[in-house]
C-alpha cells in the first residue's frame, strides 16, 4: 500500500482524503495487529496534527474528512451528528436491485466483543437508506442455484448513521454487497475474487456534501473509485451509468455560488 494518501481537499480548517479500502481510520481494539492508520499516516504526511470527525469502515473506501483543530472538529462533529450533510456511496451487489427504494428498517446496534463487552443489549433504532439502481448485468455463470448470475451497480444515500447501515440494509433486501465477509454471500465473494481479482468490499463513499463550518459555503467532495471498482465498471460496461468524475484519476471539489 502506498504510504502517501490521496488528499482531495485542504484549507486552513479541514483536510479530506480518499481513503483506500483496508485502511483503518485510527487505532482500534478490533484490529490490534494493524500498524497503519489513516489518521497517523496523514499526520505524518502533512506534518500537522489532524482530528477525525467521522469514520468509514475499514473495508470501505472513499471521502474521509479530518479537522485541523479541536474547535473545527467540534463544529464538524455537530454537522455529522445533526445529519446536516449528504453522503453518497456506490456499491456492487448481488441480484437485480430495485430501480428505486427508500427503506425504513430499524437496526439494533452491532456490539463489538472487545470495545462493547460491558454494554447493555441495545434497542432497535430507526434507520433509513435510499437506493437507486444505476446499472445491472447478467453473467453466464452458475455461482449459486441459478444458471445465470445477476449483479447491480447501485447508488446509496444513508439518511441515518447506524453502524454498517448500508451493508445491513442491503442484506435485509437480499442484495448483499459483493465482498462483504460478514453480511454478504461467500459464493459470490469468492467468484469475484477468482474471476475479477476483486478482493475488497465493493462499497465506496464517492461524494460528501456539506456547508463549511467556517465559510458556510457548500463543499462537494468527490473521491474517485479505485482500480478494483473501476475495472469492474468497465468490464460490465457500466461507465456510462455514473458521473465521469467518479472514475477520473484526479479528484474534484466544487463550491456552491
């Protein structure tokens, strides 16, 4: 893995990277053997302390924002906790996903055996996700019980911020994300590994839009897809189904007028 992180935005208050799949945001008891983390790597790269304001799961890639001071971290934390932003993800899932679905399905928080070992059994909390099917394909391989195998490219917009929300919601509607070892289908995960050299969770945070905590201007961060997901989109002829800047090698930032 390259030691240099891809910086997609920076000003005197904030910095954002395109986090690669497989990289933890910061140290965690869940992955005690890990030695490389986004927060420490970015700090060393820019020679300045950074403050995490949200997280992405280790296997998920995409836009990840850090504050450059504790005060800005607090302001950004409020933006995230109050859901005053929009997150857009793209995923490759099993089956032909619905053309559109606004899913209201409460989730019980998944407790970790290390960090949550003393926590009480949680109650289900409201969870809302919006899904748009962008493209689909049918492959002439009997991966499961059918002679052909279908897969979809979908845009996902979480309206709430529950742990593993998109992964669990997609499992609930029987369209698990390819590469999801916990919530997915092993046969399809292994098929993509063996035939397409896809060894990661096929979920990426491609866009993050929010009002800057100081200037109040709208910022839209775009984190292009990595080589694994890009080659799959080209292989399945899906490249006309997504914004071109999701596939460009360079990043993109836009401001509202």
